[in-house]
């Protein structure tokens, strides 16, 4: 029988130069770092570089640089001029997009198709969008002449390294803040390449400072008295620790935390499109997505046919070398994350839930997990309650729309949700009932700099993106200011 | 002819539209500045708070689903009822706070006007805080502000009525339901206010009012896992503020306190932005 297998289509990595080790980027230049640790390619465990672990002296230096730049340069520069720097950064990121994409895929393990088509273009778009805001802050909705906070301490996760950097840095700079950014321990390389972009853009020294390290570095940054505003994306557990840490201070925080999104398929939904949405919802970026559609809610009368169609579709998911342009599902970002996914999945087995994965060959080296679904899941199962942050879907059913909403909202999280139906009024009704900050109707996992993103309840504080996100980096001079 | 003996009022809590005593059976004494006895209001307990949260949560679905026009009318109706009782409030405030009745009446008028100001916001919030977002793709994308759920408040010690109004009105006008802890020293106008609410078409449980000891109850407000937001404008002790923020982190409560009394920001701080995407196509 003739088969139509894909030939390998590897993206060349020759466009990328990785130094054997890096320091920190402080006050416009790279400085020596200490206590280096390895950053590895999770798809083959190759050591890519040695990353410095910032201690209190490094954090202090970076915060002081940011404070100096804030007072001398950035806060007094007209918005029009600030904006031009952001435009420059956006353009340089576009110019070097391929380099960023390959580096992101090497460091993170995500498919090149996603880093090339989503992460990097969106990151550049965030800078371009916010560049235009820099001289229009009077129109954000906070009254005339809103003020920046000062120095923003920003801590980002490993799932979308450069994109999360852009979500944090672009609005902060547009609003007139200076920043100290700490990328995630396992994915620092694109942030360090971004430091070079800042140099090429001739961004004034100290406006952006990048220090690498682990959670201890993040805690030092949160606790530093010279930081005025914290922006964090990561786990709900760490988000709560940050909320406690800043309680006795004047620091403000935005927190983008975990999720356990429901993706609801009503019986009138176009099943083939919904299946694409389910796959995109949970297998995009290996499921390392806080807003992943990790709880599939199927109306009972279409459950069987939808699961069958989903299985057929899942058998077509190509798992493997992230640099291959045909790869759909890349590597799990770290050994630690892989063991978390494995242990939560095992809890599903232990609780008697049925697990299924398509036949799929996983590479021998690196960290891999097959696309997986659990059927017959109940709301009490751990896999229906806890964020797995991997390519693992829990499938539940419902009979009535009211039951769907009740199940969807039965979680301490409230980041996102999906609705699939051909009936407009039902979509709008469900969107109204769902307690989540982002609702995707007949689509899923769409992001845009103009679109506010963020959650209800324990999914965090505040929004990122759009006018709502920008306002989190500004203080009003008018009534209603908080004590 | 003998002097007429006044019929005095029993001041109780306001939970779920009813006026129960504290389940604990406790009361505390309120004295006028000259030392004369005024009343024995309820000293609410943690259990009373929990009952009030249950009532507020149960009321939320209906209140948030009511049209903004309807909520605005009910709030305005409350102002009408307040106006009718202005003199009663003024006498109560004057006796409790030791100010003259003229000044007390001034406070009552300010409170009523403030309430009306907030009432008018009900159907304008999406206009000022919502947006349609120009995303780069064939999607209709819009953001609307939405009530957060159950939002509690610690009202300031004084002004007792105006402080209460500033706490409650911005929370409920958007569709939240609330539990408010009244001024500990001057709790009586809050209970009289509850009598206004009981005659104003306000659905039961939308506003619940507790009287009691601030330092005893505040930690339970902070740690309650079914309270989504908390206005602590009425807390003065900075240690207590810290403790509230730390305990509130357990469910990431939105905790705010405000300088200003009349501001849409007070409303919006207790709303969530919801963004909805839908494809555009044939």
C-alpha cells in the first residue's frame, strides 16, 4: 500500500550562536555571573549553555540600575520618544525572528512551527502595539497624566519564554516604568538574546535589566525594597506566596496564574471543527499553557462520536524533533515537569479512569509524553481538578447546558473556557455564565496584544494586553486612588 | 398626665433579608458620648459571617442577572426610602457621634446623594470599562466588565452612615452581593439602613449587614474562601491590614482600600474583565 509519510524537514540551527556561558544584563551591558547551571535542550538533553544564578548582590545591582534609568532617563523622556524605542525593538525582533524561533525551540522544546508562527511574531506584535500607546497614556482611562509605578520586577515562566517577556516588558516600558526581568530557570536564552536587541535598539542603559536564576532569584526580586511593582506569570502556589510577601509593602502586583479550563462542546457544534479546537486547546505547546482546554465537557448524546473522531485525529499528531517543521507536539520542557505529568496521569490510573494514547514512538533521549486522553472522568478525580500542564485531556460529559456551566465553573481557577455551538444565543448565554477571564467561542487558544488576558478567582490578579493590561502599569492621579 | 414611655428598638443583624439576633446570643453596649446608654446591638460571630456569606452567594446569580436598569432602579428606590427617614438617621447619628443634628443631617444628605450617584452607574460600566479589541485576525473580540461575586467590606468607624454607603454602593451596583461589617462604635445607622433595604425591593441576601467587633471579625472576613473581594477602607491598624492581605492570599482575594468616596474606580476594582472571542466567517 502506498503511504504518504512526511520526509524529515529540519529547520537549520546554524542561524543561532549560543555562547558557552552567560552573565546578567545590567545597565546596558553583560556582567559576569556566578554559580552557573546548565540550560539544556529538552528534546535531546544536550547542554546548550551555562546560565548564571543571580544572588542578592546581582539583584540589587539590577534594581539600582533600573531605578537610576527610571529617574534620569525613562520617566522624563516624552512618550513619543519612548515609543520609538519600542518600535525599534519590535522591528529588530522581526528582523531576527528566525534566529529567535530556532533558539526558542532549542531551549524550550516547542515545535519550530509554533515558535516561528506564534511565539515570535506575537512577541514582536506586543512591542509594536505598546509602542503606539507610549504617547497616548491620557486615553488609557485613568484620567490625565497617569504615572508609572517606577521599577517593575517581572518574573516569567518557561512555556512561552520570549512571548511572556514581551507581555511583561512592552507595556511596562510604554507606561514609563523600567524593568528587572527574570526569565525561567530552564529557558533563559531568548531573554538573553533580547538583551542584545535592546543594545541594537540603543535603549538607554538600565531601562531593561535581565537577571537569570531560579525561584530564589525571583524571591529576592519580589522582596527587594527598590521594586515598586511585581508582574508574575507562573503557578498559583507561587502567586499566593508573592501576594503574602508583598502584603506589608506598598508594592502592586499583577499575577497570571494557573487554570483548568473547560472546553464545552454542545450537541449542535460542528464536530470536525470542534475536534480541531479540542486538539489545539490541549496539545498546543505540549499542553504547557495556563489557559489550556484541559477539561473537555461533551454533551452526552455526542460524546461517543466526538471521542472517536478525536482519537482518529490524535493518531495524526506528529510527535518528535521540535526542529522538524512537520512536528505538532514537541518535548516536555524539563525532567521535573515530565515527572509531574507522569505522576498526575498515574493518579488517573489509580483512581480507575480510562487512559488512551495513540500509538506513537517517542524519541529515546529527552523528555517526552504522548498525547493522552482520559475518558469517564468525574469532577472528583485529581486529573479533573489539578493543573497538569501537559498534553493530557480529561473528558467529562453533561446532559443540559446548566450542568455544563456548573461543571465548568466547579474549580478554584477561572482563566479561560471554550464554547462550541452553532447557536449564537447559546454561545452568548454560556459566555455570560462562565466565570473565566477569556472565553473562546468556536475557537481556542487565540492571543493578541490588543486582547486582555487574565483570570478570575485563583487564576490571578489583573489583565495583560489591551487597554486593561496597560493600565496595570500606571497609577491614576485622579479620584479613587487606593490608599 | 403621665409622660409617654418611648417604644425602643431592638437592633439586630441583617442576613438574607431577615433580622436575626447573633447566633451566639451576644450583644454589646452602645453609649452616647455623654455616657448614657443607647442600645444593645448584636455582637456578630464568625458563624453569623458564614451565614451571611451563604446568603450573599445564593443571591449573586439573580442579582448579577438582573438588568442594569433594574439594579439602578432598585438602588434609586433605596435612596427614596433613605430620604423619607433622613431625620431619623440624623437623630441617631447625632446621639451616637456627639455632633449636632444639623451636621448629622448634612451627613445623611451626603450619603443619600452619594447613593444616587452610584445608582446611576449601573448601566454605564461597560461603556467606560469595556472595549472591542482590534485583534489581527478574523475575530470579533470584546471585553466586558463583570461583577466579581461576593465582595465584603469593613466600613469605617465614622462617618457611620456615609462610610457605610461608600462601602456598599460601589460593590453592589455592578451585580456583586455583599456582607458589610458596620462601624463598631456607631452601628445603629447601619441597622436602620437595613430597615430601609427591607422596604426597597432589594432581593434578599444582596446586602447583609453585621454589627460587632472589628478586630474579632476581620480575620474571618480575610480567610473566608467564598469571599472574592474585600474593601478594607475601614481598617486603620496597619498590622491588621497586613494580616488581612496575608490571609486573603489563600484564595487570592482582591483586597482594596480607597481614599476617595465617589469614584468609578471603586466599582471597577471589584469587577473582572471578561474577554470573548468569536470567529468571523460565512
